[in-house]
């Protein structure tokens, strides 16, 4: 049975319509890589079984921490592009969409590269609880903006770089979307200016591999795809990022340096 659209749904749908208008859409390329997260899953279970860790760590939290640790080496990926020039950002601000009612809201994590996995997990869980109670930071901002007359917002945008300031403070500069939570194998992201790139996490699955001498082994596979604005970067830059991320996820001990 289809759920009735609430005022909250409509408010966020209008935001999406404005965000993904034809003028702002970018020429996007997507690249996919597969990571063997067998060791990562074991470490995740060990962490969640530890009575001294007062949070529940998820794949999204782990990938967010791994992305932040690698992303700091690839600053263009979390920069902005206005169609003519790259605008660098001083900090990473992750944008993580979460499913609520008939829409998505956003958890933003500022400076995740300077935070531990547990700190990221706690921050994520706390904001998710606020969103579920209709008290999320992003929703409050949208509500405030809806109360401002249109002509004032238009004038403000003409005399200031309002979009960039909004992105840096409320929306973020790199998206991580977990399609796997909907049992979807993999996917790609739609990007609009000034975003340059974002990551999509696919569904974890067991995969059997066979080598040249017909030996078999089963791994825990995690598909990860990056979508990026091809005007700002090329495939080599994005590919290097993906391969470094894969290496960290397959050798995740430093991510779990929490004991």
C-alpha cells in the first residue's frame, strides 16, 4: 500500500527538484570496484561484541571513515566546480542520505578525517535519532529557508556566494549513499553543480573465486562505485582514489584502532 505524502515529504521533494534542475546537472562518469571485506566484517563483529564500545558500528560508518582517510589525499574530489573553475574546500564534509518516510534527509559529518570510527558512529546515530524525531539539522534549515520570502532569497544569492556557503555548512562536499541497505547490488549517483564527486556502496555478498589451478575460495564482496564530474577530474584521478580505498577496506586494521 502506497504511503501518503506528508508535508515533510513534499518539502524535501521540492528541495530535490531545485537541486537537480537541468541547468545544474553535470556530465557524470561512474567507475566501479569490488573490495574483499572478509577481514573488515570480522573486525566489525569484534567491535560490536565489545562491551566497552557504546555504539553499534555499521558498514556505512566504516566506509565513511575509510573514505575520509583516503579522500584527504585527493582534495579535488571534495572541492566544488562552478562550471569554469574548481573551488577548493578547507575541510571534508560528508553527506550521507538516510531514508525517512517517502524522502531522504541528510547526515553531515564535518572533518571526519580527524575523528575516530567510534566518534563517527556516535555522531551518525545521534543525528539519525534527531531526524527520526523530526528534529534533524538539515530539516530545520529547509524549514527556515521556506519562511524567507522568495525575493529576499533571490537578492541574497545575487550579492553573495550563498550556494557555496550553504553547501559547506549544511549539505557537505562529498556524498556517500548506501544502496546496499535496499538490497541493491550497485548503483551510480546523479550530480549537480557544484558537487564534483560521490560514492555509492552496494550490497555485500558472498562470491566464490577460482584461480588458475581450479582452487576455490569464498570472499565477502563489497561493490563500491564513484560518480564524478568529468569536467573537473578524469578517470585516472578517480581510479587512484578507488584503488586506495579498496586497499584500506581490505586491510582495515588501522580503521579499528579503537581498543
